[in-house]
């Protein structure tokens, strides 16, 4: 009796298997879809955000630039106009809007260089930093304070007052030397440059004379 | 999490060992389900045994549905899976030659080795034939190279080339498979029963 019942059920075994396949395949169609996370997990992003390696100071960057460390890649995330007006020497311009373009990816998605992102202050650079970190790009840093900080500390360092500690004076001498490296002239070294500047001016005047007869010929 | 090897959960050095283990299990299942008989394999072309069609179609479906469920649940990232590159004309011509060999010899390369393992003489002849074919192909490779490396379409899947939703594609594919099973059963019943 039992055997007969089993045989009755088993007679439909292929139908049942086919049914299971269809149900499973249909289940895939009917399952609610969700957006998958691309890149690193939120916990990892959070730990990157609070990591002290995230920011580098302008003094540190100036030191690396002066010692010509080849492992640093500077990326200016401001728009092109600001970049052409003034930027840190040897920086590449990738505006924030073009950050996720294919052309930008080869600069950002690599593990050979230490990338330093900067903008006028931290704000846009931090946005770029978050976006790139989320995509699991490596070795990203943000220049603390951006170009403004760069200007206030390296290009135009404030002279410490006499009641400040010795470190402040040391820092000032470093910054002053750095600013000279980046092309700022101080009154102390002015005498030497005066002589040099006179010579190229003469050359320019000669060139102008040459142009004048050519115009007349036409 | 997965796939396990590309994500470094299982080191690459284990590749060969895993391959051998899977190969042993695969060979065992092939032999156990009677796939080392050339009569059973050729039956699919003459319409008296559709085991080949059913087994391989079902295997593909189970793997496909299982993979997509695991992808959905986050155990496997389907975008990281290896997709075999498509060389269109090479694949078509190779498929025709392989099919012709399958009808005349009664084995596909995997099952022929399986049958050699249990000592079938026809399979041994077949494998020697495969070796001769490989030798001819290697010697004439300079002639066949443009065909072999031409019409490269990249690592594409049907979902990419047709541009359809993968879940709907699987569902339709499942229905096609089951319809083909039913039709193959009808054909088999119409044919005279052959004992082998």
C-alpha cells in the first residue's frame, strides 16, 4: 500500500523537479531589487575618515616639494580658471566635476603615488577625497587648508612676535626659505636680483627694433 | 565574499589541487550516470536517449540560478566571475567540427577520457584521434591563427550582447529548457526503444 503511494508520487518526480526550477527562476525575477554597494564598506570609509593620515600640512608638502620627492602627485580639484590663475607648482588640474571621468581615473586609481588633493580650502578636496575613497582608490591625502593655507603659511609666512617660542621662529625660517624656493623675493636678497633684471630688459628692446622695419615693408 | 580564489580567501597555489578534486568528482559523476557509453551519448542525435541534453541543460540551469541567488544574497560577486572570451567565427567553426566528431565518435572530449578510464577500446581510439587532431592544429596554427584570434568580441555574455535583464533571461531560459525536455521526451517515446 505504502509502496503504491510512493510510486504514485514518484511518477510525478520530473514534473516536481521542473516545477522547482521554474519557481526558483521566477523567484529571481520577483525578488525586490536593491542597489549594491560599490567600493569599500561604510565601516572602512569611516575608519579612513578619522585616520590622521588623511590630512597633510602645507609645511610637510613644501618640504616634500623642495626635496623633490617623486612619489607625490598633486591634484588641484578647483575649476580650470582658478588653476591657471595660481596653483601649487607641478599640480595637475582635475576639477571636481570631472573627477569620475575615465581620463581622471588613471591618475587617481593607482598605488604608485601619494595623491594630495587640494582646493581653495579643505571643502572641495574633502568631497573629492570621500568620492575616491569610496571607490577604493589608494594613498589619498588632503592638503589641510588648501591653497589659502598654502599662501598664508608658505608663500606669505607671518613673522612671529618676540614673545613666541623658539619653534615658531624655526618654523618661520623654514617657511621663509620655502617661499624663496617657490619664487618669493625678500628685500634682503634684492641687491643680487637688481643686476640680473636689467640685462633681459635690454634684450627685449632690441627685439622691438627688429619688428618695426618688418611692418614697414608690408 | 566570493568568488573565493580571486578574493584571496583561497590562495592561488591551491588552484591545481582544487582542479584535480573537482575533476575527480566530475569524472565520477559522468561515469556513474552512464556518460562513458558512446551509445548513450550518441542517442541524443538519433532520438532514443536525451540524457546528454537533459543533464547538461539542467547543470547549466542549476549553476546559473544558484549563482544569481548567491549574488543576490551577497555571497558571490557575479561581476568578478571569469567569462570566457568570445571569438565568434572560431567558436562557430570549432563547434561544428566538435559536433561532427561527437556524432561520428560518440564522445565529447571529457566523456572520452572518462571512458578510457574504464577501458573502452573505442574511447582509446577516439582519444588517439584527439591527439592527432591537436597535432595537426598545432602544426597548421600559422594558417589558422587569423581565424583563431579573429572576430574577438571580448568577455561577453548573452545578457551583455542581447542587453536584457539577467533575471528575466534566466526565467525565459528555464522555460525553454523545460519545454525542450518535454519535446525530447515526446520524441523519445515515438522512437523505437533501443536496448544497449
